[in-house]
C-alpha cells in the first residue's frame, strides 16, 4: 500500500478524502493547515498527494507548483468545489501545472477511487 498526503483546509472535506484511502489500507497523513501539508510533502514525498485547490496560502495551485518542481515523481489528485471564478477554471489550471487527476467536489467516491487507483498504478 502507498503513503498518501491529503491537504484540505476544511476538516470535513479532509476527512471525507482521507477515510476511504485509509480503509483501502493506505498510510494517510492528512492536513487541514496547507503550509504544514506542503512542508510534510516536500520533506517526505508521498506516492500520492491529494490537495484541495482553494485554500488560504499556500493554495493548491502553489502546492502543485512546489511539489512538481521539487519532486516531479509525486502523483497529484487536485480537487475543487469551485469558487468565484467557477469550478473548472481552477481544475484546468491544476491539470496544466501537472496534476495527474482532477476531481470536482463534493467528491463522487467512485470517481475518486478510480482517480487514486490510476495514479498509483
């Protein structure tokens, strides 16, 4: 099983993203403080990073840039519920910056599981 980092500033969303991964037997480190999650990811790169995009600094876009710059081998699932600019804008940006999969929130568990499996294959 893989080591996965989940970063989402909303505690409920963070738990909803982390729990199914733990149930599948993965080791999951979850963070509701984006800076702490980024630091942990850079210090001990996981096989997979799952990050929300719209968060107080650093946001998910900054996190993706930093991780891809330092550890391009880390697979990334980016998730977003939208924001004032609309859902797809942030997700398209994440994809262009190197996210391996993009997921709309609220998470569809089947779609989420499929994205995680593809990233870890």
